[in-house]
């Protein structure tokens, strides 16, 4: 019963949708453009998280940063901060009237109502989910195995490549999938700083506002279809990996 209750919204969505309505909505001219925008922006946001967040998570897990607790507190604040507040604060951080905004303007870029703004908003909404998840994955690796590899002559980078990353991989995959779902579904910060171009969440909102609930449901289904498979696959792989160990 709990399982049914938790999936109640998804069940309601499927009950109120018909294949005809989905086909008619998604076959309209330009209907799939928000999907392409969301996929591209979320892929870029995820790449930023991997490149910057993975080393940060590793250093935090191994207590190699000064003030580790302060770093963790900052991530928790970002995690708990309402997305609308994140969007408002981003305007004051990277908006046109800020030093960062002025620097971007020199290279003909803007972090408000542009594709770049959408990526920035998604990064800030998803970053704490990925970094904290990756930190937990690295922290779960047996330090004894890493030390033994070092004693056998492996250099630190070899230890990371041969021991740490393979053992942390299931947890990293889960963190990455969670970050993906959070990025592609980002709305609170996006509506403030990146109203255009429309991604799927903004398309759902504008369709709901302009033509009503029934018209927005096909786009909601599309968002679920692209957002959920990766987290579910990552969870399944992680569960099998834990069972083997």
C-alpha cells in the first residue's frame, strides 16, 4: 500500500492520459524543442558536476581540504535552500549588473534568460546532490585496500584508478543519476534566471498557464520518461554490486 501511495501521482498521470492526446500534443510543430534544450543543458550541467564535483567529493571524503566541515555545511545549505531563493541569489551573483555579468558581456555572453543561464541554474540546483552522493561513495571505500595498494607500489593516481574508482563506481553512478534527475527537472531557479529558452519544466509550466492541466500532462510524461530511467538503472546496478560484496 505504501508503494501504491508513493506512486499515486504517476498512476494518476497515466490514468488521465490517452495515447491520442500524447501523440497530438507532442507532434505539434516545435513541441519537442524543449526536450532537446533540456537534454543538452542537463548533459552540460552533468559534465560540469563530474569535472568539478568529483575531485571535490574525493577530497572531502579523505579529509584533504582545510575546513572540511565548513565545505560540508556549505553543501548542506545549498541542498536545503529553496530553489526560488537560489534563482534570486544567482541574479545578484551573475546578473548583468554584477562584476561576473560584466565579464560575460565582454565575450558576448549573458547568464540571464539564455542557454548558459539554464545550465548555470541546473548546476546550482543539482551540485549538492551529486557532490554529497559522490562523497558518500568515496567514503564507503575500504581505506585498508587503498593503503595496501600503496604499499604494493602503486602511486596515488594508480590507487585512485585501480582501487578507489572501481569500488566507488556504484555509488558514483547513483550520485550522477540523482544529479541528472535534479538538473533536468530544475524549475525554481530556472524560472527566475532562465525563463528562456524553454526546457521541459518551463514548457510544462507555460502550457499549464496558457491552455490548462490536460495540455500540460503529455509534457509531464515526457519529462518523467527522460528523467527517471537513468536513476532507476543506477539504483539497480548499485543494488546488484552491493549484493555481490
